[in-house]
């Protein structure tokens, strides 16, 4: 029983900032990679940023220098700090968590949140 919940989306003017949060809950034994994806209207879902269990990070070229991904293992939460936003960042942002869960038995895999809308006005 695992649940992934995102929050922090909203409407912001160009040049503004938002911080997205993603919290995993349930029978979780360990968390490996955590990542943020986004999908704009008419486009495929793309990887925005990821962070490993050893805190190594990777970013899409389009967000380098503007977005920062982090994680708090005690809270089982990842964050995506988005600065200097522009209208091209408008999309639904999804959290993805690679984890191992188990109560009576164990299961490993990637779990998705429902997504949170980010809209940047010009």
C-alpha cells in the first residue's frame, strides 16, 4: 500500500518561483531514485530532474540553472524548487518514486503521483 502525493502547483507570473513537494507514504522499506516529470499540452511526458539515494542529481537542459531538486529522507519527500519561470514551463508536473515496499510481502517498482498543474503567465 503506497501513495504518492504532489502539492505546490499554481499560477505564477513569468520570472516568479514555485516549490513543488512530493511525499510518499505507506509500507515503504526503502526509496531509490526520486524524479519529477512534466507534460505540456500536445507533448510527450519528459524528465525534468532526478535525484538518487546518494543525492546525485540530473536536470533537463531546459531547466538547468533555474530548477533545483532535493530530498528529505526522514520525511520521504522530494522537492522541486523552480525559479525564473517562463511560459514554456507551463505543464502538469508528475512525481515519480522508485521504491521498495512491503508488509507481508515485498514489491519494487516506480510509483506515480496524480500530478499538479503549473501555469506561468507572460
